[in-house]
C-alpha cells in the first residue's frame, strides 16, 4: 500500500505503454522480413521486447509462484538467447514454402 492507503500499482506508470511502443518499433514486419531475417541481435531484441510486454501486461511481480505471463516471457527470452547463441536460424519464408 502507498502512504495514502491505496494499493500500489505493480509496475511504474506508463511502463506498459513504453514497452509496447518499443516492441512495435522492433517488430519485423512482412516487408522487412527478408532483409532482417538473419540479423541475430535484431531477432533477439524483438523477442526480448515481447517478453517485457508479456510481463508488464499480465504479471503481478508480487506473486511468489510462476504465472502464465512469466512462463510466456521465459519462453520468449529463451528464444532470444537461441538467436544470440546462434542455436537457431531463420525458419525460411512462409510464402516460399521452404
């Protein structure tokens, strides 16, 4: 509780909106996909920003047990690590049937 007796927000004000803006900025759209598909740090950043949005949108940091949002964020972070460690590669263009 805050000093005024109201429940404290679990995340700082505007944090979700800022994370969503970052995620939209880093998202690779259809027009950029061929040009950026093999940029490992770019692909990882896209996944990490998505993980942050998951946490801010759906997780309560005060919860002691894992939440679905934490599990989703963990999967996105692990996927990002796979890109950074060169353990995964681009899956090929869906429109080319590869």
